[in-house]
C-alpha cells in the first residue's frame, strides 16, 4: 500500500535533517583540523634535550616528569583551542625539571577541549604515584579546566578564566595572565574574577601575550609580546611551583 502524503513528507524532512546534521559534523571535523598551531621546532628540540626532564608519549597525553625521581604533585594541563599539545612542552618543562611536578598535557578530542568529555581521572592515571593534582589549561583549555576543578586539589588558569562559578569552592586558584594579551585581555580576566574564590591569586605578567604561554608561534588577534621566552618560562615555573609547594 503506498505511503500517505503526510508520511512521505515526514520521511523527507527526517532525511533532510539527517543530511544537515551530517554536514555539520563533517564541517566541524574539517574545521578542527585546519589551522592547528604546531610547536615551534627549536624550543621543542631544546626541551626534549633537557637532561633533567623525561618526556613520554602516554595514552593519557604527553607526560613531563623529573628525570631524577618520582613526584607527589601533578598538573593536568589542557591546551588551548587548535594548539598542538607539543606546543606547551618548552614552556612547562621547568615545572618537572626544576620543581619536580609531573605534568600531563592532554590531547583534546578534535583539538578542542569543549568536545572532550573525559573526566580528570582519564589523565591522572598516567601518574598513579602522584597524590595531589592541579588541573589547569591555557585559553579555552582553562575554561574546560574550571569544569574539572571540583575533582582536583587546585586550579591553574593560564591566560584564561572560568565560565562556571567556583567562588564558593574553596579551591586554591592561580591565574597568571599577560599584560599584552589580545585574546584573554586583562579586562576579560577582571570581568570573570567574581567566579573565582576570594583567595584566588591573580598574577599579570608584564609584557606577556596570549601566545607567550606556549611555544607555537604568533596567534591571530593577539598582542605583541615584549617578554623573552626564557623569562616567561621562569615566571610560570616560579608561580606554579609555589602553588605546588603550598599544596604540600
């Protein structure tokens, strides 16, 4: 028996919706792979030669650990949108090499943290000997880190801010930002301050841009940095190292 006209229309509508959804999915996948900012070769090579640093490619992510022994404090670090995880190895190397902090740099699905639903334990499993965990991230990776903060011992926002309210969480929070950041601008950081606990430590690094928090080259819409890579790395290492020490 032939389908009635209303049923034929419904089938066509459903097929049309399915086609639109499929096109959207394909479009997002293609967009997520275009314009990915890769690690700068020289800083990456220098970090990988650091005798005090061990770099492992684990299922959970890129694991930076101190070469001379185990650590008790770790940092799960979520990259910014469409930034290659390796682009943060150089900047974060001092945390492991100098302060003994295990760093797990995640590999977000589709290079976008918002599309990665995994919980914190999906990454902390890379270092079962670590008992205290900081969760952090750069830019949009930091926004995702805020969502995972209730499962961590502390939060570190690198040129980022929260979209969810953690003001009553009691979590220790470190928020380093850049005075010349053209994306997570000082004003945006200030506007989201009320979402953080009262005791959150906000540090504005003079001369730092958005891309200064990694080693992946310049970024569209960003300011022009006036801080050297070495100085930037030293300030990040000092700030996060102090947070880790306070956690014990």
